[in-house]
């Protein structure tokens, strides 16, 4: 199962770029039939800093990107959608998904455009 995660081009590239650091994967095994959570990040200074939040369905081995910026809760989106949307403006701002479209929350847009004091 982890071999599928390691085989993702984004993960290969990220691990290669961070091979001098302590790059690693952490897997959270669920108690039930839920997806397994996979955290890709750096383990150093006594902590683990996650760069990618993924999940994998243990039955189908389908991999998802876990979107934490959706204000309605964590959404698992397909890798295909994530690859389409991750470079769109607003993906890394607080947003919601409506009818398959990314809608950036206006308050967050204004907050990010304000000069820091």
C-alpha cells in the first residue's frame, strides 16, 4: 500500500528534494473501514512537519488528497482533481467547494491582501 504513495511523482520529487533532511511518511491506521491517513513531511527538532496530507482506501487502494483549507471540514479529493486545482489561485486560501468549483472566501481574500502591521 505504501508503495503506491512512494510511486506518486509528487512524492518522489518531494522526497528527492529533501533527502538530506529527515523526510518520512507517517501512516495512521483507522479502527474501522475508514481510509488510512498518510502524512508526508520532515521529522526533525523533535517534531514532524507535514507537507502533504493524503489518504488511501484500504480496499480499493485509491489515493486522495486531504484538503484542510475547506472551511466546511476536511475534504478528500481525488488526485486528478488535486492536480488540476492545486495551482489555481485561492487553493491555499480558505475556501469551500460548490458544485465542483473552488470558491475562495471573501474575508480571507481581504485579510491576505491587507498589509501586515
